[in-house]
C-alpha cells in the first residue's frame, strides 16, 4: 500500500463519513433471527448485493483500504490499554470454502494483528478437559482479530451427528456455549459467527473436482464421502445450533456460499461493518510531541 | 484469486519453467559473503533490480501467483509426512520497515501456513532460560513459513550495545547461534536471515514523520530517540553478527531499505527463490482415486 499523504488521509475520512449513513446491510441481511430456517435460504443467492461476480470482486477489492485502517486503529488502541478485539468464527460443511475465506478474506488483513486457530479433532490432552478449554486458550488478545477455522460448534455438530458423547452431554452444551460467548463479549470481544451455507449439489461438484485434479488430491480424504452420507443430520445439527445459539451478543450469520466470490465479499463486509461500529480511535500521544521533535532535531 | 482452470494451470507451469533458468539473482546479489562491509552498501541502492518504484511495485504484484502455488505445495507436502519448512528472520534498526514487511510481504502469503512471532524484550519467565529457549518454541511447523520480527540476534545486538549481560556471555553467543541454526537447517528448515539496512538520515526522517502525524504517534516511543544516539554501536554490532554468523547453511542477506518498495520486492524475491529451490511437489494420492469417484457418484 502506498504511503498516505495528508491529502489522502482527508479523503479517507470523507469516504468514511459517507459510509457511516449507509445501513449496515450485510449484517442485517445475513443475521439469523427468530424463526430462521436454513432450508429456505438459497445457497446461490447474494443477499445485500445486486451485482455479478465481476462487480463482486471489484467491490471486495475496494474495501481493502478502509479495512486496513480500521484494523490498524483497533491494534493501536490496544497499545494504549484498549481491551477490545474481534473473533471471527467460520463454520461450514466440507468444501464450503473455509480455506478460501482464510486465504482471501483473512489474508487481506494485516497478519501482525491476526491469529488463526484451526480446530481439528481434539487431541488426547484436549479430551481430558471440558470442551471449551482449548477454545479459551485461543481467544484473541486485545487489538487482534482472532479467526477460528471450525470452533466449539464442532462439539454440537460432528459430536451430535455421530453421538461422540452421550446426548445428555451434548444437549447441555448449547447453554454452556451461550454463557461462554456472553462472558467473552462482555470482556470486550466482538463475536462474528459465520456459517458458510452450500448446497448438497455444490458439495458433490467440489468433491468431484478434488478427485479430478492431482493438485487437489491432498485435500481429499475418503472420510469426506462417508461424512457426506450424513448430510441431512448435519443440516439438522446446524439448524439446532443456529436456533439455540443465535443470541443478542453473538448472533449467527448464514452466508450463502455456492458462489465463492459472494461468500468472500459477504464475510469481508461483515467484519468491516462490525469494525465500523467499534469505531476505534488513534490513541493520543502519552509524551510531549514538541519536546521530542526538538530532541530528535538536536541529534546528528 | 480466481479458481484456476486446467488451462491456467498449464500456463503457470510454462511460466515456472522459464523462470527456472533465470539465475537466483536476489539471493546472489544480497548475500553477505566473506569480507562484506555494511558501510560500503548504499541503503538507497537496488541490487538485482534496474527499474524504478512503479516497475518495482509491478514486479512485486507479478510474483503473487507463483509464490501462492509454491507455498501451497510446501504446505501440501507436509500433509504427506514432509518435514520441510522456511524460517524468515527480519532484523533492522527502528523504522527500518519491519512492520511494512510483515504487512506487505508476509501479508501476501496464505495466512494458514504462516506463523509470525514478534520478539520483544524478554519476559521475566524468558529471562530464566537460555536465550535460545523462546526461539526454539517459535520454530515453524513442517509445511509452514515461520517469520521472526526480531529474533535471537537481539541477544547480540541491543544486548551487546547496552551490555545487558557481561561481554564474556554475549561474545559466546555467536558460536551458539551458529550451532543452533545448523541444527535447525539440518532438521529441514530453510533459514533466510534479512537485515533491513537503512541510513541514519532516513531513520531521522521516519522518526520525524512519526512525530508529525497523529496517526503515527502510537508507534513512537521517546526511547527510540535514546536508541538513535547509539547508532554507530548498533552498526558495529550488526557488522559483527554478519561477520560471525553469515554461514553456509544460514547466510545473512543485507537488503538496502531506504526505498521501501525495493525492500519489499527484495524480501519477496528472496523467499520465492528459496521456495523454487525447495521445489515442493504435490503429494501423490494415498487412496484409490477411481474407486472414490465411483463412491461419490453413487451418493445422492
């Protein structure tokens, strides 16, 4: 990114002021509210966006500067005792595009203020602890954007579908998750929970592509096909997680994801809209600026 | 990045074949060999590159696709028991552009395969251990690109300049570092050590800019000016680190950094040239591809 001159700075501010009066449209359009039904949301739809793929890619590219500035402000704020952070949780069926979100959306953030945690099947050590133990350890530091590639929701998704723990145990987890997320939010972390919603047909096409292309074979696991056989049970488990855990402090956003360009644009917009609402400010200097200018000028 | 079609893939390969015959020019031009003198390298020069800023930014943008593919291959290789990784170490005086390298060079890598560690003054806990203890813990996992923002070299830079430990202790560290880096390299990690080399005048201008701009005040610390007074001692300490630790397995690369665009291009090229030399390959499928295609086709 080119160094900003004084004039550019001013332009950025003008642009921001204009955007502030725009409704937070992706946030409103994608939030899973009371009575939300996964089956009624078309995975090829593009809520809050009218354009096609080319327009979507242009729109995405246009968000970079504002996102960069807001992220840097959030980070700067934490250096002056700010305690706020953002946690982006990405869930979705196999091939729903989680990796692409990491590469193309999270990849656009300044890596110095990002912590990605990828949650695989729990290790032997992790299994000895309550399911939220490993999650707590991965929460973002102040000023950072934490990103979860899968999350504690696996503990009510794959665990529920395969009864990896007794029903009596996983059924209690929804309330535990809500209490946990409330606590995290109250400590200063803005939680953005995203489900990438693909259709069964699209998953089949994407799995077939992984089998066609030798450079995609490493991403394929025969277990992916076994899991696909459980598609309806997974949809039901997602619906339950959304019903029970789309709360005021941590709502679910369901992003139609059959069109990868749309999902990337939508997740970026969701993060951007939440950062705008946080409105982080550059910290004031805690030193005498004029005195330091003089000291610097006096050195060779 | 758009999904690659079969045709695009082929094009990438053709381009790579062409580049393979080009000499690894930045690696050769920037390596600090026998008798290298920091004082003779102009911080405004642009070794191995003829163009101006605009050409440099274009050249940098043109490296993205090949870098992305090589990084993904390295990552994929590790999923099939590959043990190789890359460690990029970034050192330089205050304001030399380390943060910009993180944002613009490391930010171009896929964040899923990158681990940045920023080494600040050691904590009380870290001070109880040998200086390499915290470094070992931050070494990259197989398949990853680890990035150190400052490193164990601080233990022979700031520590030497201020005699934070007795001379008898820091003077032994050069040999300890060489032994450590040899061990790391033998375990499969390609080490790329970069010093961002700025001039004293350029540092003065950059510190002045931080004092001029309210959005840069948070990056400024009055201690930065105290440190600037030790400029000659730091240059001497860097020269000693280069003299003693530019080894066959882990040479130093000194990157002129008064021009930020050049430093970013040069560090990207250094990583790219090292990845090309590693030449990671897509792992072969460890399952029966045709059998899996049939299973997939049979599912709804």
